[in-house]
């Protein structure tokens, strides 16, 4: 009998996308900060780092498209 019976993982499409960008850990840090502080405005450092990561990913994708 398999130990995985009834524990199929439900995947969130947003989480899948963030994993592909390589920025998911930074996303989690933003979420953790917001949960701890209860105020997203106090998490601007984490938000900025996450945003920078996402911008780098977007630029990388654009350069791949432009090179074809």
C-alpha cells in the first residue's frame, strides 16, 4: 500500500509560475513579513527585492524572445 494514498498535492497555478521564475522564496519572504507585521507597508524591503527578481526574470524572457 502506498503512503501517498489520499495525499495528492494540489498545485496553485500562481505558485507554479513563481517556481519557474526562481523568485518563489522571495515571494514567501514577502508573505511571511506581511503575516508577522500585519502591514504590507512595513515589508517594502522584501517587496522591492521580490520585484527586482521578477523584473530580471521578465528581462531574461524578453531577451530570449528577441534572440529568435
